C-alpha cells in the first residue's frame, strides 16, 4: 500500500461543536506565551494549553511548575516582568504540584542550584522515573508546609491521593490565589480517564477541598485563562450530573442482548465490553447535550470521562453490581 492508498482509506476527522468564547484567555505573543499579573507580585504564564506561575521576591523568583510546552518561554516571561519592575529574574526556587512530566519537564532548564520543593511522593516518583529533565526535589513535605520566601507566604497542602498520588495544592493567602493543577480545567471538560486520574474518588473530592480555602483566582495548570470560584462550581455540577446519569444508566441499560450475542459463543469479554460501552454511551449522552456551549469540548471528551467515572462507581462503590442469588 502506498501513501495515496492510506489517505484515501482513512476516516474523515470528526467535526466538533464550536468552542464557547468564554473558554479562551488572552492571546499569546509572537514567542508563543502570555504572561500576566494574578495579584501584586504573583504572575501566571500560559501557552494556551499549559500554565505555570511565579512570584518575584527579595530572594529571587519562585517558580511553580515547569511545563516543557512553555519551556524556555518561562524564563522569557520572568525576564519580561522582572526587567519591567527592576527586580531579580533569577529563579531560586521551583515548587512542584506533582511529578508528571507535562508539568515538570522543563525543570532541568533552571540548573542544579535552584531549590526544588515538592511532596515526599513527588520525590519518590521522580527518583523512580529517573528522568534527567526532572530532578527530584530535595526539600519535601508530607501533609502541610508553609514556605516564607523573600517575605512571601506560600502554603503547600496534600489532601490525599487524587489525580496522582502526590498532587498538592499551593495556596497564596496574601495573593487571594490557589494553584490546583489537573483537577478543574477552567472553562473546559476533563480529558480521557477523568483527567488521567490515578484515584478517581480522590479526584472527585478535590474541588470541594479547594473551595474550603479563601481565594479569588484559580491557577488550574491548563488552558488559556485563570479561573474563578464559579468555574469550580460549574465543574462540580458537571461531575455530579455525570454521576447521576451513570447511576441511571447502570440501573436501566439491559445487559441481556449483549450477553446473548457474545456469551452464546463463549466470548465473555465481548459481552462485557459491549454492555459497558452501552452504559458509558447512555451516561454521556444527556451530559454532552447539557454542557455543549457551556464547557468547551463537552462533545470531545465527555464520552471518555463518562465511561471511566461509571467504572469507578461500579468498582469503588459497587453501584450496578449484583450479588448472585
Ligand atoms: Zn498530571
């Protein structure tokens, strides 16, 4: 088969619903980033898909996450702000929300002398991953830790396993801001396996935990704009609607035809897959309809999120499972 044959046999790419304007943030500059103030000396940087944050202090710059997609633009953004304000642009501290490479893979750009700080599980997982682009933090914490750097207060907190075993919250009490990454994608739906979460019940609990903190601005680690408390509430409602829809689907989708067709020939996995796919589709359908035009890409990723949320409800809560009589 030559290249022409393969293109002619490919299925056309799907068309999706338009992205609501409310999902977008400020346009990136020619170098591909936008940097803006959150409050006073706390800033955020985005490339439109990933976000990082930094504080300029008397003891240098404290950087929060280092996504490789922003990469060298992190220092460009810091230089832009520091030069305008006549303060140091040297990154002296790097605080990690979690170990994932897509939020930490530019860490090595900041050299060996930067003080890296993260949860003790972040250290363990980065030692395990042994990735030269992500050196393990030397400074760690277990549940809570308050940092005082250059006169600025930063509260780190771990509330149990969620998106990853180590994913932690960064609260800036003097800047009315919270950094909570890979939980709420501001203005957008979660992706794939409930935002690629290792612990789905833990993931589902995090938005309510975030709302127990006082803050006005959420730095969510993803997409092109900052978040508000209302963004967290809309996300919670979306997840609650999916849970309610999954309960209905598990109670109403009849497994009989799938087990008759595939069970008859001994293909038990064929039967299980066809049944659970049907439950997942029934879970997603009303939620896609409700949130199209409200949360961006509701039609793109809700089917995946619905399926894995439904599986978590079966396996972690026993919903839809029956004990044989
Ligand atoms: Zn992650």
